[in-house]
C-alpha cells in the first residue's frame, strides 16, 4: 500500500474515479473527473486521503454517510456530468456488443425517492458476552454494516423503514443469524419481509406480531410466509390496484415505474394483441390492457396470481390472460409468438437471450425490451437486430440515482413482410 498523487480522468463502470497510477489504472472510490488528489493505493484500488484540487464537476455530498455506506457510488458529481456518465454506460455497452444506435438523453425518474430498500442486520457479542445488533446498509467494499439512522434517497412513505428493520431484527435477535430485511412502501403502509432466520416458532412469530402493531406496519412476513397482515399492501397500476405478494419485485421508484410504463406503451403503440414476458405483478400488462388484449407470462406464481386478481377487479380493461412459465427454460416459440402484434420483455439482470433468439426468428412486428443491465440489454438488442429488426429508439432511465445501475428501454421494429415471406415467418 502506498500514497500516490493522482488525477482522475473519468468515471468507471461502477462510478469510481479512474486515474493512471504508478503501476497502471487506479480506481478511486468517490473520485470525480478532474480531481487532483492524494490516494491510499492498494493494487488497483484507491481511497481518497486529500483532495488537492477538485474537479470542475465536483459538488458537496448531501448525505452524512457518503463515502462510508455502500449504497451510493456517485453523490459528488454535478447533474449534467452525472447524466452523461450514466447515459454513457448504455452507449459503451452497445458499442462493445457491436450495436450502432442512437441513445436518448438520460431520463430522471428518481421522483420522490426509493420506495423499496433492503436493510441488513448482523449480530455479535461484546467482551462480556452481551448480544450486539447492527442494522443498516453494507459498508462500501466491505461486509460489515453501516448502522444508519436516516437515508435521504428514500421516499417519504419509507420514513419508518429503518425503525421497522430495527424492530424486526430485535424481535429475531435470539437466533443470531444474519438477516436481510426488505421494506416496501405500499399505499396501506410498510410491508416488511425478513430473510435469513429460517422457520419461526410461536414465540418469535408473536414478537413480530407485536412489532407490527407497535409500528403500525401493514404486513410482516418471513421468507415470503405471512406472519401477520394487518392491511393488504396495495399499489395502483393504471386503473388497477395490485395486492402485493410478500417480497414481490417492484420498480425502485414510483416515477421510474410510470416512466418505464409510458415508454413501453409508446413503443407498443396501437398494437391490438400484446405479450408481456417476465410480467411480474403487471407493471406493464395492467396498463397495456387499457387499450390492448394482453397475455402476461411469468414464472412466479404469487406475482402472476396478483396480476390476475388485479386485472379482474379493474374497470374497463381488455381481455388479460396469464401463463405461468419459466421463460429461461421454455421461451415462447416462434409459432406461439405469431399471434401477437407486439411483445414486451423485462427480464432479470441475466437478460432474455433465449427469448430474444426466438423473437429474432419470428414475425412479431414490434418488440419492446426493458432491462436493468446495460450489458445484457446490448446483447439481446444485437440478437434482435441481427434477426432483422431495426432499432427505433433506446432510452436510459435513472431510477437508481447515485448508483451505477441504469434502466434501458429499447423499441425494435420489423418491416412488414409480404406474400410468401410472411407465410414463412408465420409458419
């Protein structure tokens, strides 16, 4: 380990400053382009000791836990430079995959802030054997806990989230097992799901019930099994209201969900029959069903059931059908895809490679791809383009502000084939 004087040249893929050190590139956490600084360097990693001259785009951090908590990688970069860096993550991923396409400016979808967070609880003992409990986020580049008491990027409805995580960890501390505590803000209050403690006995369940009553939590679950539901956690999605299953996937911010849904709907346009693949609880399907017939496909049975109930209870929706199916193992075949005017897919970070290959061999006129991983989005886009689709638009959406994560929505269209060519595609 040594101290080196460095000049930050750019931001890396994870939001760290990149400088040229004595032995090659050095990645300096929280460095900003243009910074001249002294860093403690170990291998390729550097930590700031002193900023000798700040870069032009450097601004003050707004959170007291900045540079300690691992939740935010980029807080000290002015918006214009930050937005161009985050857009650049998509641009570079596409270039690496061999995709030549225009990328729109970054859309800010932070809105009121994050409506979902995972807190971590860890247990230890002091020198006298007394149990110690820490609850918070993971420390940057480490496995220990930063015991925060506030987080400024959370939405107002998450105001009680940290207290709820503490209460759940306190109720389960006798197990002394590491916990991940997922807190989601619903329209009816906080929904909390604890993971890591294993099955609960009656006494532990009653402690969680007491905590839920004391903090007025809507629901508390353990590994997705409901311990107490005082009010069903609900969220509005278009005309529909969805009762969230415990631990269900949800877009990080309300503004992000609405912006992604708007881009998807614009991409689908006037399509009359739409497949929504990896549909989750219906983020897109329930909105698309206001104008089109929708077939929603999802592997998670509780999320699919929630979508189905919401669709049946919403006024004025077109026919909405559902199918439980593992699209990684059993993607929709070209023949199954032939009945749709448009297909939307929003897979996990691994992307939808198998499904993209079958779409590339299909005659579906329009494909809208949504992704939280720029690299797998670029790979899947390349597959579609090589299969004859043209890229109409690519839009990066920032609902994970101050992190290196970016959502992307791409719209791909196929020229309508004629005569025998169309028959071959549909056959």
